[in-house]
C-alpha cells in the first residue's frame, strides 16, 4: 500500500509546477511486481489531482496581479489566453505533456474553464498517458 501511495505522491508532484518524474517511479514499481491496474489508478489519480491544484491556483492568482511582485505581466497573460483560445478546451487532453502541460492547467484555471469538463479531459489524457507507459514497460 505504501508503494502505491508513493506513486500517487510522485504523480501529484509531477503534475504541479514542481519537477518530478512519475513515469520512472511507475516503471520501477512495475518491475517490483505490483498490480498494474492499481499502479495506473494511483498514478492517474495523483497526477489528475495535481492538475486540479494547478487549476485552483489559476483561479486565485489574478487577485494578486496588481501587486509589484506579481511574476506574470499582463501581456504574458493575454498571450496565454490567446493561445488557449486558439487551441480550445480540447487541448486539455494534452495536459500530460512536459513543459506545456502544467502551465496549461494553470491557464485553464485563470480563464475559469468549466471545471467538470476540465477534470474529465485532463483525467482522460493523463490516464491514457499512464496506460501507454504501462504497456511499454510491461
């Protein structure tokens, strides 16, 4: 049980803006002979929950935009908004991608996308990614 929780935590951290490599952790645990379905479930749920935290942070961040320390300039926010609008809500299926995935979930929160659609699309994308990783490893 502890190993599944460690994968959940690793996947959660990997979905936030912090760097982590849950796929490597998943591969190591597969080699230990753990149940692939439970590994998939732990990784997908942890990674999705991390994306939900990014979304929530995005919903909160704009209230600080008038502060001098605010790290994002209005021009950058507008560019992110345009990019998201260009590719649409379906781009959330690719929230698992390195580099662009985590900011994508954050921007979705800033733009206040429908949370339930956000959750569905992000979870599907992340679940498919971990399923493919498991198929490759197995």
